[in-house]
C-alpha cells in the first residue's frame, strides 16, 4: 500500500512539475497522402488523396531549447482509389485504399528561435474504421516537421510522415507504406 501511495504521489508531482511549463492547443489542416508500394506492386493504380486532420496537443518544456509534444489527432489518409481489387487474387471484392486513423505522435521540438521550431518523433496510428478491411489495426511511422509562430498563440506547421511498416494485413499479399504531408494551422492556449 505504501508503494502504491508513493508511486501515485510521484506521478502527481511530475504532472504538477510539467503543468508549470505546459501549453495546450488544437491544430487542423490538410493532408496530401499516398501509398508507397513495394517495387513489384508499383504498377497498382493509385493516386494521392487529399484529406484533413484535426487534433489536440500539449507541449511540455524540458529546457529552453527542447519541448516534448504528445498529440492525438484524426487523419484522413491513404490513396484516392475506392474500387481496388487485390492483384492475382480469385476474390473479386472491391476495396478502398482510403485509410483513416486516430494517431498518437510524440514529438521532440527543438526551438531554433522564438518563431521557429523543428519537430521529430515516432507516431502510432490506430485504424479508425472497422470497414477498412485491408489495413492493419496498428501501424508505426516517423514524423518530422517545422513550426512557425505567427503570434504568441497562432502558428503554421508543415509535417512529413513516413510509415515504418506495411499498412496492409499480411493476408493481403503485398506491402505498402503510407506517406503523408500535412499543412496545419493551430492555436495554443
């Protein structure tokens, strides 16, 4: 019991320490995404998809130069095609290459000046809709980006996300990694 109380006391103390130097906010924007198929499947017809994203974030100051920024966001990604059939398959079911995710990036932000910051970190994506039959439930990506503060509260950002693993289920028989450019606008509270 004493260990449990000590554990929760330490957690509360760390949140209190973070809350003294924290900022919260919301960001939204557009996605330009596509799928990067393996070479032998590069002839699968696909075009980029324009989608949107919206999310909430927190920024905790680790030092004057470095912040950590966990987020949660909804992101519409994938490819434009909705009548996709699995190549070399006897199944004539038509699928969509559109994918929608609930994403959880955790970024380290390097403050280059009062207006510019570079961001880099991992991201886990959870499939948002059950009907996206071809897509894995969980995928991992790397994210890099740049933020520009317009005022003390409003900012613009640009991010590039590249998948670190196949987004399709193993039973599908081919591999593709998602890549997405995000152009966002946000406000910090």
